[in-house]
């Protein structure tokens, strides 16, 4: 049924569990209407992964109206969650759909954004299928923003308009993320990572400076594939040159497989009705048994800090929650099990404030996303450390070797003192 955004919000009741579509697909007109109608609600539980936009519902004045529950913390709700106006739900990205399908979280309403229906009445979830497919299927009520700016993508995200209970037609540019110029440190990290990538590898990488630095240094490679939870503009030049062609993939050969995308309008235009790109459910894309099927899976992820035993913190800065577990462990494990696969953690050796990211101990309250048993390659601008099969003493030496030169002596002393305390 076609309605206005305000009329659509009348279908939401106090105490309902409401899901919001992910990343660039977050339905901005519905989110704004939800916030405008806040006085009509109390204790509405909002669930989502990272979303783009203002997330006005997370502001302090709506504390009694909305409870924010995030599976992956974006910048727009980070303050709310750390100020206890919301909560973080630690979970692997691969398992978020199961929370809905197994009724661990019973969804009353799903707010989604879709492309206009085709001549057969089918809409597309566009740039984000991820856990939104499961949320849409399991929610009691589906409310959609039909947006003619949303790309129509191939894969799992197809929904017939008859499956949408209420829809609002509203044309709106979807959020973009444009690449920034790379620093010398980022370029050097990219070069070091590229040394580990073989021809015929299947890549997983996210968005940001380091993935862009890696992708920008792959012009000499051949027959690369992509099987990743998300991708951005960095893949486009490699696709245009045929360097990424998926010819050696065993799962979805010739296709670029992902679960969501965020980037420029050029990226969205590229994926619109492009059969080379398959947007699939994250329970499938991030399943380790699917990931490991492809050859030479090379998973490139980042970290906030790593201790000298190999524990990776990627979701918090001490006790301050920053992002989430996401798909890092899904792909670290999947790559490790792939024939010829490589699991890589890439990070600058120091923070912008000059503090070392390679530390004797993680900060108090820091979360371990990748355990010391799962970590393989660690890369900084100073080199590569392969920790797999190495003892704690060997790891200490290898990691100090790729730390910032100004921090190495202090790291050695602090680690030595820690070892003495154990005796």
C-alpha cells in the first residue's frame, strides 16, 4: 500500500523491534519520519548494522522513545552507545541473519530501501543485502522507501512489491563515500601487503585508505577474484583492466561476490543491473565453508592495536566501543582454511598521536576480535610479520621488528618486565 512517510510510522507501536537497512541503503526518509514521530513511541527497540545518515533517533532527547541496538557501531551512533543511550551486540556478521531467522530477536518492523519495481513487480535491495534480506523476510511488517536512485542489483536482494506492506515513493541520492589522498605510510603498507598477494587470489577487503592503497598497487597482477563482505571504488580500475575477472574462483566464477557496497555515484552506476556483481546474504558470503572453497583467499583487515602475543583489538579503544566484530573473524578463518589462503591484518605502526599500535598489553577493557591463535600475517609500513606457528617469544621479536623504530626499545623493555612478572 502506498502511504506517506508519516502514515507509515503509524504502523509502528511502542515496544516494537524495528530493523533499519544497512549502510548506504538506510532509508533516510523513513528514518527522519521515525524521529519526527518520536513522541508517539516509548521503548521502540531499533536494530541495525552500520548505517549512513544522521541517525537522529539516537539523540539524547529521544532517550525514552528509542533504544538503539547496533551489531556494528557507525559514527552516527557511537556517542549514543558509549553514553549508554544504546547498546552494542557483539556478533559475527555471518551470524546476524540467524538472530532473526531463529527468533532470537523477533522483528516487528523492517524499514528498507529498494529500487522501483520492474515490469514484473520486483524491487531490489540494491547496495545492501547483508542481514537485511533476513530481516525483511522475518519482520511482521515491511515498510519500504522506493527510491529511483537505488541501483538494481543481481543476487539475493529481490523482493516483489506484494511482499512490501507499505511503501513511500521518494527520490533521494544515496550516501556516498569518496576516497581521500593516500599518505606515504598508507602507500607503504599497501606495497607491503601486495607482496603477499599471488596471481589468481580471491580478495576480501573493506573500505578505507589501506584497502585503496592495496588495490592501487595491484596493476601487475593477473586473474584476481573478489569474494568479500563489502567493496568500494578501488575495485573499478582493476575490473576495467581485466585484472579482476574471477576466472579462477570455484564459487561464482567470473562474478564479483559481496554483501554490501558503499562508494561514489560511479560505483553505484557500475553495479546497477550488472550481472558481474552478485549481492548476496551475509550468512552465505561470510560462511567459512563458502569462503574456503575459493583458492588463495587473501583476507585483508585492519586493527586498532595488537599486543605482542598476537591478540587483535579491532572494535574498541580500551573500554570505548568504536565499531564491531563484523566479518573480520569470518574471513580470517575462511582465508586460513583456503588452499593457499592468507589472512592479513594491516595497520599503521602508530596512531595519529604517535602512540604505538603494537603494544605489550591491550588497553584495559579492549576487546579481542581476532585471537592469538587465529592471527597469521601482520603488516605495517615497516614490514611483514608471519606469526603463524610462532611461539610467544618469537612473536615478540617479529612484531617489534615491524613496530615504529622509535618504539622498539621501549617495547622490548616492557615485554621483558612482563615476562619477569610471570616467573
